[in-house]
C-alpha cells in the first residue's frame, strides 16, 4: 500500500517534511553560514588592507603616505570589527567593513588611478550585500550593491590608467593588478558559493515546511497512514470519471473499547499502530490505506476483481489474528478484526459503496467478529491483491 511518501524529489532536491523545530534548526544553520562568511570576508579584507599598507611603507612612505595610513588604519579597524562578530554584531561589522573597503578603493584609485585594477575588486564587493544581509532586506541589498557599482564607474571615468596623482611604476603596478584581479575573482566566486548554499538551504526550509503542512493535512498523526481527506478526494475523482472497478474495505478492531477501558489509551494506541503497520505491508502500492476514525480503517483498492477481494482480505484477517500485543503486566492480548467490503460498480456512488461496505462490516460483527464479509458483483480486471 502507498503510505504517505515522506520524501520526494523536486528539481533535483530531495524534499522532506520539516517540523517547526527542524525549520528553526535550519534557520540557525543559515544564520551560522552567514556569520562565518562575514568573518572570512572581514579577515580577507584585513589581509588586503595590510598588503596595501605594506606596499606603501616598503616602497616609498613619503610619496604614498595616504595609502599607508589607509591600509594600516583600515586593518586595525577591521580587526576590531572581527572581534565584534563574536559578540553578536556580525551584520553591523560586515556592513562597516564593506563600506570602508568600497571607499578605500575609491581613495586608492584617486591616488594611483586604475592602473593596478584595484577597482575590479568592487565587482566582488557588489555581491557581498547579498551574503551579509537577509533576503527580506532586499532594498538594502540592492542599494549597497548599486552604490558599490557606482563607485566602480566613478573610478573608471574619473581616474583612468595614467591619471592618478601618484602613479606606481609599471612593474609594481602590473604585479598589483594581477593580485587585485585574483582577489576580485576569488571574492566573487566565494560569494556565489555562499549564496548558492544559502539558496539551497532556504529552498529546503520553504518546501520542507510546506511539505509538513501538506503531510499534516492528509495523514493520520498516530499511524502515518492517510486520513479521510485524500481518500474522499480520490473517490470523488472516480465518481466524476464514472469509474467503478474498485473495492472498499472497512476494517474494525474487535473489542477495542474493552482494551481501552482495562489497559488505557496507550495500549489502545499501540494496537492501532500495530494494525496500521500490518495493513501497509499487506496491500499494494496502488491501494490507499486510511484511518477512517477511532479504531476503524478504510482501504481503497482500485482495479481488483471481486473474486480476488475476499481471499486478499481473508489473508489479512488471518495475519492480524496471529499478532499479539503486550499491555500492562506482561499480558499478551490477541488482536482480531472484522472486515466488511464492497465492490464499486458503474452507477453506484462512492457513498453507496462505503455504505455497502459498512453494512457488510455490521454483518461480520453480528456473525461473531474476526471474519470477512464481502458484497458486490464480479468484474474481471486482471489485477490481483498482494497477500
């Protein structure tokens, strides 16, 4: 029988239903991913600032004093920002470092023009707002990204190569240009990887939460089999199509009230789950097992012959009768069920078929319980039930 599928593939992603607690855990993981991405970004920005300051100090401090102050000063501020990420201020620290980095690149381009390709790093920085900010901060994301790209255009138009106030020698400029292009490529790729991971995680959260809601709406919480809703929907579809080659079986636990009264509802629930497991293992994948209410189950069996119906149900009855359940002080209780079944035929509504199966169940109960009673007409389809 087709128990409700807990997992399904959708767009290459295996989707599982997620409880509210699981959703919260995944959101925490998403927040941790953002936190670590922010820390790596700040650490990388600190190293880049030290490189700028080191080049200025080592090459010509008097000539490139501005670069030295920017590099070393930024590195100090970035290190302080990095420590604040461990105190719950990761978002603020990340945005501070992002803005300072963008403005520092603007200052560098004004000094040594675009001959060192420093402005290329702005492409990677333009993606960073999408890493540092949540998806619901879309206006802030787009604003920061647009601002960063505007700074890039400013650098390109205001200080093209050869028009800085203090150009670097060609050999050093070429080396720095290669380094900056590498940083830009690495920063962009790292941001894309993080964004892809966050996108996949958020998709899992959204689809998993929706799947959980769908699962709760269509399955019985105790047993995991269908509840009434999907079975009724399937029967309505049969009625609209005029389909009649199906059977309905109602399965009711015998003396269930006595079990509940003498051994408590925990024992009763355990018995219901045991019978539900027996049903799911007995029927075909095309059949629908549902908990119809209380201790009663309904099984919808499409494409089964009337001649095969009673043998299939009789094997089920015998299997359940062989089971026992321990309740209380080591007492084993035998489990029996009464089964009534009817064939759905063209011209008979699903409600009439259910009523006929219910009447057959009443006859099974009146006949002494632990038995199968079927009603209907023979309608060969070639489909056999699974024993």
